[in-house]
């Protein structure tokens, strides 16, 4: 004869995940409050990213396949890849802007990063008034790029400060050029301004990387008889690898996105010699009201930046 076992209701069994003591309940309540507070702090930034980044990107992607106009009584019509075909086949300004953008990035990225590194090494030395030099180098970064562009536009005029300095230094033999109105010098003038304005920012980043390198490594290198170049090659540069990757990517993205200087100083001229992809996209999308075509140019720009960033990341990856 078997004795029936007592059946225990499922709800009577203790839940291993449910707090059983008052201390555990207080901890669980505190954790829930912490989660709600974290979500509340993240919500404003998430909302702004959604409204001003994610939704515009999705809208631009959709509009790039239509003939939408900024102000038009006619509804947008799907045109497929016609906008992209037009950009590469029947729009010489787009091709010129693409070439100008790559030239600008190819010159600015190595020059600006190298100059910023040299400046960071100089201001990293423990000498008097070094803080003053750091502030002076960083002032153009915190100054509005529009203000800087207006000032340099006056300096680049035929009777501006730069030509006056050239005449004074050369004793009047060098008259200088009309920098922004000459197709041979306009893009170079924009390049010089852009390097001068942003080099201080990347100098600060290089400087932060330099200050993370232990001084003991330099002492060991000096004890081994390493000169200044050998110390830079074997100690400084390897220690700056992660900083170098960050600076390379940020300078490239900033260079490819050149717009403000062009809009203020040259408006793409003379003869489209300073037109860039971003400026051309704004011109087509807003000033000529071809929203669909401007969105297509923006999408092409996004793909180019993404591909270049991925290539840079692959080339600078950690190698076993």
C-alpha cells in the first residue's frame, strides 16, 4: 500500500528570483529606481538623435530616389537611380566638387595631423609660459568658423594683409595674387585657412596622448643611448597609436565635410574651383530646391565617408 505524497501548489514554492527579505526588497526597489533614472537621463539625447540624425538620414535616403522639390504643388515621383546617374554622367559640377573634395582631404589630412603633432611635442616640454602657447594655439578652434572665414577673406584681398606683408618682405618686388578670385590659388587659400583654424584642436588631442606615455620609457631609452629621433620612433610613436587612429579619422571626416569656409568666402567659385560635395548638395537641395537630387548627392557623400573610414580603420587595425 503506497502512501500518497502531499501535493504542493506551484504558487507556494519559493521563487529563487523573488526577493524574500526586506533588505533584498529594498535593493530591488533601489535598482529599479536607478534604471528609471538612467532611462530618464538618456531620453533627451536619444530624442535629439532620433529627430535630428536618424529621421533625416532615413528621409534623405527615401527622397534620393524621387524627383521631390522643396516647394512644389506636384507630389514627389519615384525615379529610381536617375539622380545617381545624373550626378556621374550629366553634372560636371558634381564631378568637379568630388575632385576638389578629395584634393582638399589629401592635402589637409597629412599636413594638419603632422603640424599638430609637432606643436604638441613642443608645448609638451616643461618650459616657462608653455600654458600661454597652448591657449594661443587653441584660440582659433573656439572662434566661430564664420568669423574666421570673414577675417581671412579680408586678408586674402588684393590689397589685404597677406599681400601687404609679401610686398614689405620682398621690398615691393612681389605684388601678391588675388587669392580667392584666381582658380590657381583659391583652393590652396581655403586649405591654408582650414589647417590654421583646426590644428590647435588636434594638437590638444596629440598632447593628451603624449602625456599618457610613462616617463620611465624615455629614461630607459636615454640610458640605452637613444637619441631624440630614436626616442620618438621607438617610444613616442608606438605610444600614440590609438591617438593617431582617432585623429586620422576625425580629420578625414572634417576635411570631406568642408562647407562653411566655401559658403562664406568663395560660394564655390571661381569657376567651381572650390565647390565641394557638401556645398554642392546644399546648393541643389535648398537654393535650387531640387530636394531629391540634393539628397542623392548627400547619400553619395555618406557612402564615400563610410568607405574611407572603414579603409582607414582596416589599415590602422591591431596586427598580431
